[in-house]
C-alpha cells in the first residue's frame, strides 16, 4: 500500500509495517516530511503483508518446505545432533519469522553458516548447551535490533562480505567430505547421480525443486537395491512428534555463561549478517524495501522460541529466499506455509525420511555450496583493487582455517581498516619559494598515521626568513596531527623562521586552537 | 526495415559491443527506436547486493552503466528507451519482444564453453529458439 503525500498530511501516524506504527513528523514551514522519507512512504498494511498474494505465497511456501527438509537434516548432521534439532529449528524459525520478521517473503531456518559455528560447542558440551546458546543468541540479536545496530553492518567492507560468503561455501563443501571416509563406490555413484539430477532436472520442469527429486530418486534406488549405504537413520534418531516446550537442562551459573556467551555472540553476528544480506537481496529482487532493525529483532525472537522448543539457532537463507521469490512468494504467508508444511511432512513421512541415503544429502549440500559461492568474485579478483582482493582472500582463508566465520570476518575487517588507513595516510607536500617566503602546500589527511610523512616533508635547515604552511587542501583529525604541526612550527621557530599557518578549515583550526602549544607564550619543543 | 529494435543489455563490457551494432542498425531505418532492456535475474540481484550492500547504491550503479550506451545513442541521434525487468533473462527477453512486436533482437554472447552452457544454459541460444523475430548475436 502506497500513501500519497496529501493522504499523509491528514494523518499523524501510519502503519509502516505490520506491527509498527510510525509517527509522522511534518515540518509545516518547509512543507516536507522531516522524519519519514523513501522507505517509510512505501507503507504496507498488515492485510497486504499477509494476504496480498495468497496463491503465490502458498505455492511458493510448499516448494520452500520441500527444499528446506534436506538442508535442515544435513545441517543437523554437520553439527552432530539428531536431524530433529534442525527440523524443529527450521519449523519454529519459519513460523515465528512469518509473524515478527521485517522482510516479508524472506525465508529463515537452520543454516550452514550457523551450524558451522556450533560444531565444537556440541562436541564439547552437548546438545543442552546448544539450546541455551540459541536462546542467548536470540537475546543478543534483539538487543542489536532495539539499539538499531543493523546499520553498522554497512561498515563491513564488501571484500569481507564476499570472503565470508565464499568461505561459507567452502566450509559446507568440506563438511561433506567426512561422509566419504570408508565409502564404497556405491556412495560415489549415488552422489554423482544426485548431482546430475539436481542440475539436469530443471531442464524438464522447474515446478518441483530438483534437490527433492534427487533425494526421492536416490532413496528409491537405495531401498530397491537393498544397498547398505549410510542413511539419515544412522546419523541420529527421528521422532515423529511436534516440538514441545523445554527449558535447557544446564546449570544456571556464571561458568555456563562463560561457555555459551562467545558462541552466542559469534552466532548473533553471523546470523544477523546473513539475514540482513538476504533481506537486501530480497529487497532488490522484489524492488521493495524492508525494516532491517525489525528483522534483527525478529531473528532474535525466532531464535529464543527455537531454543525453548529444542531447535538450533538459525538465520535467513539466501538460497531458500531466492527460491521463494522465484516461485512467486512475497508475503508473510509464504514463510508460515513453509514451516507448517515442513513439520507436517516430517510427522507424516518420518519413517521414510530415515531411509534417505547420506549420499543424496551430500549431493544436495554440494549444490548448496556451489550455489552459495560468489563465482563472479573470481572474475573480480583480476579487476578489483589488489587490497580488496587480499582482504577477500584473507577472510576466506582465515575462516576456512579456523572453521570460525566470525574470526574470518574479524580478520577481514581489521585488514581492511589497515589498508584504508594506509591509503588515506598519504599526505602530499609541495613547496615553492616566493621571494623571502617559502610556501608549503599540504594535501591530504593529517592524523596519527600520516604525521611521520608530513614532518619528513619539511626542510628545517633552509635559510629562508619566513614560512607559510597552506592547509587549504588538508584536514587535521587528531592530537597526533596537531602535535606534528607543533613540532614543525617550533622547530622552524628555533631556527629563527617566522611561521604562519594558512587555509585551515573550521574543524581543523578549532582543533589547533584547543590543543596546539606553539600558540602559547614561551612554547618549547618537548621531548617527542 | 527494423523499426523497433530490442537491445538486451546487462552493463557488462561485452554488452557495450552490442550497443555499437544496435546503433549501426538503427541508423539504417528512419524513425527507428532502440529499446534497451536490462533483465535482472536472481543471480544478478544476489551478486550485486553482496558487492554493493545497499539497495539505493545498486540502483544508481545500474543507471550508471547505461551512461555510456546513452551517450553513444545521443551522439548518433538515436531514439531510445531504457527498461528494467526482473526474472529469467531468456524468458523476459522473448516475452517482451513478442508482446511489443519488436522487429529485431540484438544481444551479446557470453562465450561459454559447452560444459558451462549445459549447466548455465546459453541465453542467446534460448532466445534464438523462441523469439519470433530475427535475432542478432554479437560476438
């Protein structure tokens, strides 16, 4: 629902999202909306979010549910827990996000990025700690949303994002390799068959997700030929019960918090990163906008609910969301339908699900890995600035080496920051002589990283009478910058030269005013 | 002869070569018009969002890519129009051409090898098969 300006003028509040009122701040004097711009003007009503696209949403929801099942099982196996943990997570998250999410049409559930972060936690402390961590993750994510920290995600450089996405793909791929240990040729054949179906079946029809077709075909072949390949049933038990409310069975003390907090923090950041990235992709695909802080809160609520119902932490899924939008889903109903159909199918078909050979799931995960990898980034490697490429590669390698997506992102951000500082710390100083006077013109940013270069550019053993330093193309940022200028001025003054600073912009001159010592009477060059 | 020319454009380097051809052909006929069609597939959306983060920036960036094409068209006095569509490129190009009685489609070839075109599918091949008007593939 779009509001026109004259409609807005008659209202004080509008619905700008299904659950939020938005206050309008209309500025009478300039006859313009002060607070509400672009995104808010494209306001939607609850009804439209839910029931604006019933047929498309229901059909897409069914397709998504079918595509969610294999992934939820496979991600549980990566973590080392029963398949039900991933399935309950995908069910709970999909349903809760349908109600409280900020991006209608986006699909959330158990994901590979999150699963990879939990492996060591489950191995060391068990599944109960996983549930507690999931709840804490939700709480942290709600805080992110409440304090509107989503916008800070923009500070993560592109190269780091690409490295993150690529590392995720590589890790998902590598997690499958252990399934090949002691495997027979039957396993290899089945994986190859699954991949062939996944990539060739869409040429026949795109109405049914090809991964599901692959799983059905491979399962049927495995059952008919009585092959003794590993199945989902060998990896854990599958109960045909609805998830029920449970409080994680862990000691509530500081020690527990010490164990789960680092995991929860990493999960929150990675979960929000992928969710907000996915939300932006859905924004672009549907040519609409979404409320990112609301999405952050929604992800938090969904994870808290999931933790209490025996699921693992999850987030938005790029692949599934793309499938949803392509299949015609764009409203909240699509996510709700996906969740409900998923749990219904598991309850009805649990006995068959345990017979799915691992080979089929490995094939599906290979497809997920190939689809997640940003292949265009390889082409970009040659074109992009070399520092960007280094950041991307370092992010990817750190992540793959440590098996920890948050460490990789951290390394990438630090490296980008260093490169950025190095890039802008180039100051350029030119000098010319006008009669008795020597004029230095400084171009660039004067701050802690560039002061050394700045001081080095001055010639203190010159026998000119007067020096003018022109800062009209420069900006002084911090006390290191001011101290460097002090040093230059005092040193020149020591040599009996008259120094004048010219062309300082207002913030720079304020800073000098406050911090510089050379203006004070009797100023002397100090030790540093 | 070719009054309504559809130029399938994706802003990539090789698609600039198609611009030159489209202008050459448009010049042959008086009152011809070039409709520049940019189909955004889900893959494009995904990769551009990962690369640019913000939806607003992406829109500007996409329009930016048309600049060179627009300049070239303006210099040669060619009438043109830019259209964005979302979906599978091959479907949208064919659908648009057939619905708007386009006289000719001009598009670039990505130059995929046989394996890539089996997996990815060659857009130009599909368009040639399904379009009802002549198709020019610029190599």
